[in-house]
């Protein structure tokens, strides 16, 4: 059996003043005598560097010395085995005749003949070590592709796609069992594609064909090759191609800094890494780089080779990002100027931590706060968590202002790490990690205390006569600013009206129709298709870049007077029975218009309805001691001056852990006797079963379960107990019994566990005395009578035996006398 490969790389070595790079792989194979022998193989390439480590003259270590291979019969199948043995991908060429220079010393192999699937060159046929008729003019060599891994599939790129590995002359896929970011990190490093962004599963890039070579891959993330990671063995798997694994690599990296989240920006392009010129380089460009690398928000965009000068090509100049792109390659990229040199290399300083909202009932702008630290997502503990902390999160996510800082795992409990505890923000920080906290990973929490936020969700507002018409203002960099009307049209207005929940656009106002704003002008030359979710997703010149004054402030007129209200529940969507609930209705919370309207909270499937006036465009309804009748769908209505706007519905589930009921049986006229096996019921007597709980559940219905029938029998309920009576016991009632209870809500039914079963025996006896006193006495007397009977019988047996013997003797005498008389005659 071939042992697993191990690898080591030698340093540059010297021979006759010529530098050689030697790549050595150690393998084990079984010899003809079945003895395991260690054989080393290397490629020697004069005057070359690490970039060509997978091409060179083939040398084998045998009998304590290195020697060459003669090129007699040397072909691509032989080269294939060498390349595979060195983990260098497919063979490109099998070189002959001094292609990599002439050497002296031993020639170990000749007439090598491989099929291409062997694990080691010495497994191939050959004439034997040292047996040859060659000179060094015929030294054999190989040129390998260099990387035994590739990315393929639908939508794949140079640095993203389905992972395929090359093994024994064939490409095969990798199963996604256990596939994670550490495995992806190794693949991205092996392909020189920068840090891994995602480990994809379930054939995200389409299903491959042919072999599935690897399964249950488990990398630490530091390996140099995927085959150095633990796995089940080549070709051993329990997968289909619908589980093909993939990766998304960044194709971008930061260099020249000890911090992984800051450095010189380098991009992988045309198969090599290069830098970016700092002409036009700003915070928007840095924001895209930080987001692409999952390093949080951009804190600075340093220029002039702040992190040292790079080398190689300078790929891009005049980069112009809006700040919302997912990749720097989606930004406008200018042609390289001749004046750009590496002294103008651009860099970034990122916060180092990405942030997202997740959990049950979460939306783009509300959910459990999670941050990515060291490429691993984790939660935030709610110790001291308040509205200032939530404000920073909402701003960092471009989700408007904070409405609520939720606690106690409002959006469900997370898993994995808890990265932050005792967070204390002033509210003005650009990133949550700028706030004071205990240090990453230090906490005294469980996931039951995961913190969350509810943000307004819309970083745009209207300042005008109504909530759905006015001057458009954008929230950016912690301040509100206007939009210039250059190229402003109905498509741009359509996006704003949809974003605010104000219906469709009626007109796109220009020339400060709703009055001139003040402060910053954030956007200019906005160009929307009309289908974008947010105005900031449309093309524009970049935040703060304009040639306008406030006399050109843009506005909109939407089809409705009021935007659709929003409804938030705390706890979110689920509440424990008899606990308290807050439901908040809000309307355009970031608008400057505060109208004297009313909010009404209505239960769609029930009778609950409450109305509150509001001067702040929001109202909170507190429902105490929530009962089952509050389960169902709710809506918020906002009314003002005879106009009404209604929110989407939100579902509330009342949850409860129902108590296990208890069952008992009794008879009002003494017809039931408890026995260890259950209860005995005398035939003809009345009896009843009672089912009880210690807690009264309103609306609960109890049922008796009878083992002789599949039916459930309704029991008469009184508060927290119920009973069912049987007037006359008969043998058909001899069975096992249990009880259960159910609570029927408008949208669902809750059923408790069955009570412990009780066995009922129906018997003939009229009183307990007959069975437990009189009958045992009769049995005792019977035993005594039998005892005397057998004793008397035993005494009579000897007498009978004597009589029988006498009778036999007398008969013999008579018979003898008769015979004697006959003789005389």
C-alpha cells in the first residue's frame, strides 16, 4: 500500500557556482520483495526560482545518493506520475536531451514505462536501479502545470468556482461534507487568489461530472495544499455531485502591514499580483476593498505608498467607486498613467471586523448583531447594550437611525463565538469596534443574552408638506444632506417612493421646489433604472462629489399621502404565555414632519384593538400577561385627516410548555379497589375518570383515551380538571386508560403529552371482602380437606395389600388341590 505523501522544500543550493532549486517529495512504495522502501524524488532547474518549482530535471535518491533518469522511452505518462507525486498538477511536457542541463553522477533508471496512474515513479516498469546504457546527454525532465487544483463551473472566475483536484490523470470534484472557510482558505492560497471569502456548498457553481476525489476534508487553514489536510482518502466518499464544494476567493490582498486588516492594496489580474495607483483614491474606494475582504468598514484610504512600495505591475489608476459595490472590479477603473510609479501605491485601513444582522424574524436592518473576527462570525453580549450602541450598528450598516437596542436574544440565540461584551459607545463612532469593550472573545455570557438592533431601515427622508412628498435627503457619514437635481428623473423618484413605502412616483421635483436645504450635498448625477431597492444603489458621482448649490435640490411627489406604517414586536414574533409584549407602530421615523395622527393596533383574527395618538410618528402598545387569545396576525393603521395607511401583517405566536396531566379513577359507591397493577372495578358499579393539571389553561379541552378504541372521548372540564363518568361497569370497560388536553388557537393547535396510562380490571366480586377474605378462607379449607383425604387413603393401602396377598395364596392352594385330585383319578 502506498503511504501518504509528505513534502519539504529545500533552500537554494549551490553546485559549481550554479544555483539550483530542488523540490523534494518523500513517498513510500512496496518493492518486488514486498519490503517498504523510502524513495525521494526532486526536480532540479538551474538558475530558476520558486515560480518554476514544478519543472526540472528528474532526480531520484537511491542508495544514499541522487541520480538521474535516462530518457529512453520517456513519455508524458511517465511525466504524469512525477508531477502527481510532487503535487504539481497535470504534466505539460516530458522533456529529453539536456532540456534542463547536463549533470554528472549516477543514472538510476532507464526504460521507464508508466501507465500514468502509479503513485510513484519507482512503481513503473524499468530495467532496475543502476542498470542502463545511457549518458547524461539523455537526462529526462518534466514540466508540470504547477497547481493540481482548479476552479470551474457556471459563473466561475479565475478566483471563484467549483473546486476540482487533479489525481492520476483525471480531474475530480470535492464533496462538501465538513467543507468550511478553513478549507477554502487553503484552496485560495494554493491558487494565489488572496483570502477566502466563502466556502460554497451544494454545487453552487453547478454539478461536476466524473470522479468525486475528496470527502470530509478538514483543514486547519495553514496548509499549503489541500491534500495536506485530513480527508477520507482519494476516491472514498458518500456523496453525489449535488454536494460539490466550491470557493469564492477575494482576488485582492493587503500587503506591507503587520495588521491583516490594513495595508497596500494588491489585485490579482492576468495571473499576477499588482498594485493600484492612488490617483483619485478615496474613502469610497477603501470601503469597497474592506467590504470585499470582510474586514468591516473603511477607516482611512492612505496614499503615497503609506505601507511601502510594491513591486511588479501597477494594474489600475483613477479608481472611482460609489462605495456600495461588492468588488473593486465593479468600480470605474481608469487607464494607467505614465506618471504612476510604486511611490503612489494606494492602501486601506479597515476596522477589521465585518458586521451583519441575523436571526429569527431578522431583516436587512433588524436582527441579532453578529461580527466577523478572525474570519469567524460571532455574537455580541447584551451587558450594557443600549440605544447608542445600536445607533453605531445602524449607521455602520447604512440602515438609518436606531429604533431599539434589543436584548435577551430577541432574534433568537446565535451559535459559536461571543466576540464582544460590555460594549459602550457614545453613538458617534464609525464602527462598533471603535467603542469600548472587554477585548475580543472575553465575556461572561451565554447566547441567551445575544444583543440585537432594530433600525429605521431607510437612510433617506423627505422634507416637505407631507410624509410622501418633499425634498430628498440622504443620511451619510452621520449627517443628512441633499441630492442635486442634475439628471434627476421619474426613475430616480420611483426608487425613493418605493424605499419610503409611499407608493409610486407621481413626479420628480427639481430646482428646490420644496425649499433649499442646508449642509452637505451628498449625491449628484443620480441615474437609476427604477428597480433598485435604495437610492444609494443607483449610479452617481460618489458621496460628496458634485457641482451644485442648494438651489438645485431634488425632490419627489409620491402617489400616497402617508407611507406604509411599520410594525415591530418585542419579543419578536414569539412570546411566552402570560409574559408581557410590546408592539411598536411607526411611520417614516426619520422624516422631519411630525403629524398629529393616530395609530391603531388591530388583531386580524381576533377582537383585540387599541388606538393611541402620536406626535412622534410612532406608538408602542404594551400587552400584559399575554393569553392564548392574543395569538394571531396583527396590523398597524395610521390615520390623519381622514387618510388611512395600513402596515403589512405580523404574526404573533403564543408559546407554552404544557404540563403533563394526571389521571385517576374512582367509584361513588365503592366499586373501585386500587391494586398495584392499576384499579379493579366491580361489574355493575358506576365509576369515573378524572384528569387534572396544576395550572389552569383557558380554553383547554380534555379527552379520555381508551385502548380498545381509536377515538378520543370529550371530558367535562371544570377549571384545571375534567371528568368522564361510566354509570355501569361491564367487561367491555376492561382496558388501559389515559387522558390528554388540547388548546386550539386561531392559527394552530397545542397538544400536551398523554397522562401515564392506568389499567382498569373489571371483576365479578360484589365486595372486596368476598375476594380478599372469604375466598382465601375457602381455599384454605379445601387444602385442609385434601390433606386429610390423602392421609386416610395412605393408611388404607397396607391393609388392602395384605388382603390381596391372602387371596392370592388361597387361590394357589385351591389350584394345587384341584391338580392333586386329577392325578388320583
